[in-house]
C-alpha cells in the first residue's frame, strides 16, 4: 500500500482503513482527465470546515448573549440598555467577574509599577497608543506574581492598572508628567483625571462610563477568543490580555469610530448628506458605523450611546449632523440592499461620545480596549474555571508525502 501524505502513523480517517487523501488520489488516477495531475495540493479529510470559524460553536459562556436577529445584548442576562441606565462600569465589571449585581461597586484606577513607567518613558513618542497599552500590560505582568488559576483579584488589578498606563503614556508623549491615581474616583472619571490632570464634570464622566459599559463584553469576538486560547494553556492573565490587545489592534476588529468622525466631517452639512452617501456607495466605499456581522437589527449599544450623546450637556456641534446623516444612510442602504438589513452599529454613536469627552481619535481604539478589559478578564476566569486546552484541527491541503530533491 502506498503511503499517504502523512505516512501510515497518521491516517486522516483511520476508520476508512485508508487515508482519504490516498483514496482521492487513486480516484483521480482512475478518472480519465486531460488536466495535469495536481502534485502540490492534497485534501486529507472532508470534515466540515467553516472559514473564519463562522457559525462554529467554540465554547460555552454565561457572560454575554448577542442576539443579532432581535438586536439584543445581555450581560449575564441583564439588558445592555438597563445596565447603561442604572449601572456604572465598575458595577458591570464586577457583575461579569462574579455574577453579583452590586450597583455601588467601587473600582478606582490602579498604580503603575516603576518598571512599567520606565518602559512607557522609553517608548518613542510616535508609538501608537495600542502598542503602548499592549506593552504596558506585558510589562505589568512581568512585575506581578500571577499564579494559576487566575483570580477575580488579578482581573480587578489588571482592569484598574490599564487606564492609568494609557493615561500616563498619553501624557508622556506630550512631554507631561503622569498623574497619580485618585482612589476616591471610580475607574472612568479616574482615567479622565489622569489623562487631563483635572477632574471631569459628572456629565462627561457619565458619558464615557456609558461607552465603557457598552464596550465591556461581546461574546466570542476575536480578541476575547484570543484571551481564552492563551489562558487555556495555563498561561497568565497578563499574557491573555496583551494577546487580546494585539488582536483588537487589527482594523477589522478595533473598530471605526475615528473613521466615522472623518466621514461626518466630509459630509459637512445635512443638505449634502444624501449626495455624499450615494456617491460614497457608488465609489464602492463602506459607510462607517453601519452594518455588522452579527446584528441584523439596530445595534442595542448604538441605541444606548445615541441616548447618552443626545443627553450630553456639551453636545458636539456635529451630533445633529450625525443624526441627519444616519437617517439618510439607513434609507439609502435599505433601498440598495433590500435583502440585507444594514443598520447602525455601535461605532457610529461611539464617535460623538468619545469626541465630546475630549479624547483624540488616535486614543479611540486603546480606549475601546480599556473598556473590553472587563469582558476579557471575565472570559479568562470562566475559561480557567472549566479549562480544556483549545486546540482545533486543520485540514491539510499541502503536497503529499514525497522525497526531498537530491
Ligand atoms: N456601507 C455600505 N455597504 C455595506 C456596508 C456599509 N457599511 N456594510 C455592508 N455593506 C454591503 C456590502 O457592500 C455588501 O454588498 P454586496 O452584497 O452588494 O457586495 C453587503 O452589504 C453585505 O456585506 P458583507 O461584507 O457581507 O457584510 P458583513 O456582515 O460581512 O460585514 C462589516 C460587516 C464588516 C461590519 C460591514 O458592514 C462594514 O464594513 N461596515 C463598515 C465598517 C464598520 O462600521 N465597522 C464597525 C463594525 S462594529 C464593530 O466592529 C465593533
């Protein structure tokens, strides 16, 4: 019997009594064909394969439920809109870590170890904030004793540390000294205080807090899955979160609120909205802040953030414009894609909120990462509590076993 591509010790389908690749090769040989034989590509099995793991159930979670058809997002069963209306980010993070709802839960920002501060000072000033945050989390891990299994205390400490680190880097790159955490402030006002050197007003802090709640958790997205894969090897929580930040850095995941800002600026005025939207689509461009892989209904986070943006004291001037553009965009998208529901996503209203609280667009992705710390670390705890190494299979499509050319 000829050897399969992987040799007899690793038959792809042992139950067949013959590796599938060999069967396929034999079939190919038997079938009359004018095509030259393909010696470079061998399919070794025909088990179902879904590119991007789309639709594959890769685990179980009791943390977040994303109901794309009905536009619902639940954290441990609670609706996102209710959590934004009645909770704070620390309360929501604590809910994700422990399952307990304590609306008064307090979590200030944490201290930055000296070695981490030295690392941040050593970075070039033009370092991207996502790179600085990923580096800071990694350096933080080197200063801690992070034994297995990860604990809620570790989750709390890391979630509290990262806003201080990002704020410190944002100041260092402007030639300013970092600001010490204020333990009397909760995490989100504390972050703004360390960023700007002055305490934020209540409405500004509340608006960013709402954004943090909306960003806290979203099921098995790419960065969360990364964190689970890393912790499943019995690595540590800092490694899991720095890997997750690296995953979120990619433009397909890290979001588009800064591009929404750019787009609204380009539109300029409500009267120009219709022509601009139609031209952009005709050029083959995507309208930033619309469409979603999972949601077929209005993203409930966008609804919650729109409410926050509309209720803000210092509303950015262009919020009215954003609302006018949204109406036009939804109408045109429905007209051009009648068979596919393309609705507003979270990024669209994240943009006005992040602008209004005074963040520069280059800080948007790293701020999104800060908000997702609660979800990442909660998934780390959940994975570790019922751990199994995550190690899927791949379908081999390379050359069959062969001799090295001599
Ligand atoms: N603007 C214009 N057309 C769109 C948009 C959009 N925002 N989104 C989808 N379409 C069109 C596509 O061109 C495609 O048309 P076609 O069938 O004629 O080729 C059709 O709708 C389906 O598009 P898909 O790419 O299959 O949709 P998918 O679900 O894979 O994409 C995605 C989701 C990537 C979010 C997409 O809607 C998009 O690019 N949106 C703009 C960017 C954005 O807002 N990103 C943030 C997402 S939220 C987050 O990441 C937290």
